[in-house]
C-alpha cells in the first residue's frame, strides 16, 4: 500500500496549526467577532493556508481511500496477479 495519502495529510498539519493559531489570536482581541466580515477581512495568508489545508486534506483522504481499495483488492502486488505457468 502506498503512503502518499498519509504523507499529504501530514503535510497539511502545519497549515491547520496556523489557521487555529491565527483564529484564536484574532478572536481573543477586542474586535474578534468581526473576523472575516467586511469590517475585518481575513488576510491573504490565512485564506491561502485555509485553501491548502482543506484541499490537501481532501486529496490526501481520497488518495488514502483509493490506495486502500487497491491494496485490499490485491492490485498492488504484480506477482499475485500473474497466472501460474
């Protein structure tokens, strides 16, 4: 079974940590309730990190499911699928 899905999901962990940290810091401030509104729009880095984290986790989960089904059906092992001579 390939590990590409797990690697991609683990690569998004720093982005999720950044999103949680920024969200916590902003909401702790005096105008935190306006975060993401017209009065206090979200910074570009926050939006980019959110997009990377969301799509990276989604694609990583998809890769993980596809690889698991290939592994479960035995399509990953070429020796297993060859007919006996």
